[in-house]
């Protein structure tokens, strides 16, 4: 059997056949995602600034997660005016914000007097209380933030999350609106029903309903909220629906996929959004 190389795929009829078939079937977005997964088309990306920023590792004995939790912090030389608390996506950990997104480098390049903090919330906690007694949201608010404030002093809290963490940031902000200054959620992972949710995201339908962000739009509507999602992201439908329920929110769609490159490309806009929230 002849091997089809990437060059052959790019130059031959395979791309046209797949693309035409997807369009003919009314599956333009799915077709784009297939081609993207195959490496044929690419989404937006942005290389983090080449600045040297120290990241310090920490540990936290968490009662809420029943284990020792790893977290990390980068901070400016002066006392930080705000802290960006980062919530990672599924199957990631606290290093994602630093090693993959490079958020601390964007912050330093913009000379923002902010600390950047990220914590390991577990592979599939979805940042809420679970049937096994763990509660990643409570860990962030009740344990992590006090430890951060002990180290850097009082500072405005800005929540930023990706996918599972985007959902978690919205949920935590709605549940603790008095503790949060602003939220930016990249491709927040949300589903219309429990039946459509990813396996393990919720314990059961009651858990899904108890932690439904759509039921919290009243609390979220009182906060500065930004939602970013690419047009080819599988969560674009639910993300648009939530933004429509938050008329004062800032929402940015456009080209992009459910991946780190797209999320990096949105960081400058998210930091500008946070700057306005801190100044206000």
C-alpha cells in the first residue's frame, strides 16, 4: 500500500474530497476539526515573549483534596497589585499555565505588577465538590488564596482558566463573587445536559445540576467576565449561549480550536481585559 505523505495530502484530491464531503453534509466545522487534527490546517498561535521570569514551586497540605497539592507562583519585584489565579484543563496540572501557555512571560513583558499563580486541581475534578468528598473549588478559595495572600499581601484576584479550568473559573467566581475581581474563561467546558457531558466530569445528574453555571448568571452578571472560544471549538455553542445570558460580558470568538495555541493567541486580549477590571 502506498503511503500518503503530508505533501501528497496537501496537493492531492484527499483534501478536496474530505472538505467537499464535509461541506456537502453540512458539517463544515467538523470537517475543519478533522483537517486540523490531521495537521493539514492550523489555528492561531502566539509565541510567549522571550523574557526570563522566575517561577517558584510550592506545596500545600490540602484538607479539601486530602493530599499535598503542588502550586507555583511568579511575582514582580514590587508588591503585586493583583494575582492571576490559573485553573488548568483536564489531564493537566499547575505547570500548564507556565510551561504551555507562558502566561507569566506575557505578564512580565507587559510590565504588569501582578503575580501569576497556578495550582494542581486534579486530572478531572472539574473544580467542584465531588461525591468522594474532595472539593477543588474550596481548595482554591479556602486554602490556596490565603497562602498566596500570606506570601504577597492583599491583592485583587483575577481568575483565568482553560477548558475544564474555564468552567471552574466561572463556577468559582459565581460562588464567591465577593472574592474575585474578574474572570477570563478560555473555551470553558460546558454541556447542555448531563447526558452530553464528558465521562467523569460530574458524578451524576444531580451533581451536574448543582454545579450548572447557567443557573448562576445572576451572580456572574455582577462581575467583569470575558469568554474566549474559537469558532471550531466543540464548546462554541454552549459558550455562545452563556455569553448571550451575560450581556455585559466581553466575548471573543473568531478562528480557533480547543488547543493551547489558540489559547495563547488570546492572552494579550485577556490581559487587557484584566487591566481594565483592575483599573475600574
